[in-house]
C-alpha cells in the first residue's frame, strides 16, 4: 500500500512538472488579520484590524513550527484535505489570509474524536493570484472554554505571536469562477463546490443574486427536509458537493453578484461570483475593400460600431501608404486622422450601444493607393477590430479626352449644317 502511495505521488509530480504536487505542500505563508473590538467614546463598536504574520502548516499534532516567529495554524489530518482544492497551481501563486470566525454565541457539538466539547473557529481564504479560484476553509480549534456569548468577538482570547494552534479542516467552499465575463444570450456555469468533514450533516445550500441594493433568492435546498426551491442546481451533483448554478440565458439584467452560500450550523460559508456582461461590437464600413473615385470627387466614409456593451468604446481612423505598410523594418506608423467626427451614442432596445466615426474624403491623384483603416477598441476585445479599404483615384486619360473633342466637333458640324440649311429655306420663302 505504501509503495502505491509513493508511486502515485511520483506520477502526480511528474505530470505537474514544475507545478508543486498538491500533497507535497507542507506550509503556506499567510496573513492573519486579527481584530481588536472596543467601544468608542460614543458607545459605538470600533473595530481595529491588526495584520500579523502567520504560517499555515500541514502535519501532525506536536510538529515543530516551520517559522517559530510566526503564529502557526497547524492543520492535522481529517476527512477533508484543504490541499486537494489547490491542485494544479504553484505555491507562489497563492494568496492566503486567516481570520477569526464568530459563531455569535451559537454552540453546536461538532462530530470529533476529542473529548473537549467546544471549538474556536477560524477561516482560511486562499486565492490564486490571477483570479482562477477562491477557496475558503473553516478551521476548528478544540477548546475547553464555551463561547463567551452572542458578541463573542468582543472577548476573543489573545493569540501570542509565536503561538501554535492545532486545527483541523471542518468545511471547505470553493469557486473556480470568481469573475465571469458573459456575452448576451450565452449560457454560463457559475462554479461552487463544498466539502464537509463528516457524513450526514444538515446542509442548506442557497444561491442569491444582488445588484445595486436589490437582492433575490434563486435557489435553495435543505438536505434535512430534502426540499428545494428555484432551479439552476442539479440535485445529483449537490449530493456530491457540487452546487454549481447554471444561468441558461444571459441578459443585460443578469449582471451582478451571485452568492453561493453553504450552511452547516454554526458555520456559514459563501463564495461570490461577479458576472459582467461584455458584448463585443460589430464593426462595418459603408465602402468595400477598394474605393474607386474620380479626381475631385467627394465621399463620406463611415465606420460603424454596433451592439456593444458596456458603453466605453474607442474608434480611430488611420491612413498609410500600403507599400510602406509592407515593410518589416523601419516602416513608419500609420498616421492617425484628425478630421474625424463621432456621432452620438445610440442606446438600442437590448440595452447595447452603437456609435459611428466618419470623415469626408476628397479624391486626388496624390491620395490614390492609400490605405485607410478604422480601428475599434473595447473591453470585450483582446485586440482591436480593424476594417480597411484602399482608395483608387481615376484620372481622365488622353484617349478619352480625344474622343470627347471629336464628339464635340461632330456635334458642332451638325449644328452648323442645320443652321445653314435653315437659312437657305428662309431665303426661298422671300
């Protein structure tokens, strides 16, 4: 059995290559945000946050601290391994914060092997620094002292700078979608996962949506009553700790913060998922890839950016000689045009926006062959959308000038003959 475990660890580390194998993580540096609560002169609660150095250390009871100068939260074994929720990332990418957790005087006997009946609670929130996930673990520290009351945060026991707190992970919540950017009409899966260190727990899972002071319940399920309200969460997945919410059709009104909460008395864990609607613009020109004009002819050139959200968009027109643009080295940058006008923003029925940027182009032989490019930038785009056309100016050729002269001479000759004939007829009448 031991050989199989070693083999599994070797394969895990080999597959992850430079990424630290999750079960090899022995410690994480953390910030312990402590609180000092007191009453001010006006009788109001005043909370002072104190940032202290701490270490999250995985091991067994009695292990020596990795950093004796820091507060050590020693996590011993339980059915929940916090490290498995951090799989696939380097430890240098993790941001860790520890806080005290108030049960507001509520005491519930938590299934455990210790004879001590009470617990002190802490939360450990670990985030991937690029926003890939957020994990919150509830750490249980056994104690022989009962909670001091509903406002237990006023009389929390002091923690020394080098104190070792032996804990175990009682509950974990996680989201892999702390921030979601969605296009209109798309389906979105808002990830939420939880784990509890014992079977048969009475779990209540809820999803809420809130935006600008408005709050609405989307879904709720109680494992005790087996009753559900709302939709969007699969009950089969819920039994295995998957509380992912499916948003079937993204609308503009879908924008907001979605809150997944997991309640196992006396603990309340939650994960926020911020959904932002970003609809990329559709960009078009009112001319084709090649615009042919005669010398001196005028043309209004329009670049239209339609149905984008949110409002901020940037449109610029550039001009450049295509022969110069083809040079790889030493080519001058396209020149931004200054004679460009912007229309007012149009607010569409679907709450998206449209705007156009236009200019008046007067054809001249000097401008023939130039490339004109409309560039549209928007927060929904990784790169600007560019639409271009090339101007071709047609000059009158000598052949056509000669044909025109001959044609005019013929008309003049016909006119002279007609006048001469008319004059003869007039003499005969007299």
